[in-house]
């Protein structure tokens, strides 16, 4: 239910963006972020953005998968290996809406074609990677489920995703709506994985 709701919200937001219904929101938030984007913050943001680049993201995901597999946590490892499907989903949504990036933010995809704005691939990858890490850690390490510890881990995930979104907007590569749509898509993927995990492992 959560996965379907988040996916529908992502697609619905894409329709609104296509209709230019989010223009005032995008312009206002972008202006506020760009106004406070100093050179120091830009350097820090560029460093954090590397986590969302495709190659480092795949390497981190698959290294985590390998470590989990070796330790005997094979189902958890599978989901990290499968994380690449989330990037594929983001690419499909980009093609579906084919929305332009902010002025000056034109990029090319892996095949030399235009890299569309909605949703942000970097943000979707960050949601998936940090979300998987937090979920597996909380499930496999009981002491992390203590009061204040578990909420702190979730808060770190939210902050990490927010920083990635701010970094992408500050770099002039995405609109705020791209970030929000990517977060919804990432949540949809995570919710689907959690549901599948319960089904295949026989947990309620």
C-alpha cells in the first residue's frame, strides 16, 4: 500500500510539473537555496553529491551486498544487489515525462542523449542506499532498535537525503519538484522491497 501510494504520488507530481503547476514553488525554493549557496557550501555539496553518482553508488551498494552475503545475510545482500533496479525505475520516469533541467543544467545521459530533470537520479539513489543501510542495520543489530537510537538513524537518513536535494538544486541541476519526486520514488522502491522481504522470508 505504501509503495503504491508513493509511486502514484511521484507520477501525480510529475503530471503537475508537466502542467507547470509547480513553477512558483520551484522558483521560490530554488532562489532561496541559491541565495545561500556559498563557495564553501558548494564544495561540501559537490563532495556529498559523489555518493549519488552512478558508479560510486553502485560500488557502495554492491560492496555492502558482498559483505552481507559473506556474513550469511543473503536476503539482505540480494536487496543491495537489486538496488540498481531503482535507478532503472528513475530512468523510466525521466523518459516518461521528459522534463527539462533548470537553465544551464543540461546534461547528457550514458548514451549521449539528454538527461531529463524529473525525478533526480542522485536523490533517488541516496534514498535507496541510505534507506537500505538503515533498514538492514536496524533489523540485524537489535541494540540499534533502542529508544532514541533508531529515531536518530532515521533522522540521519532524512538529513542525508535533504542535503543531497539541496546540493542538486544549488548546483543548478534540478528543481525542488525533481527532488521531491525522487524521494517519493525512492520510498516506493524501499516499501516494495520491505514487502517482498516479508513475503519471501515468511515474516508477517
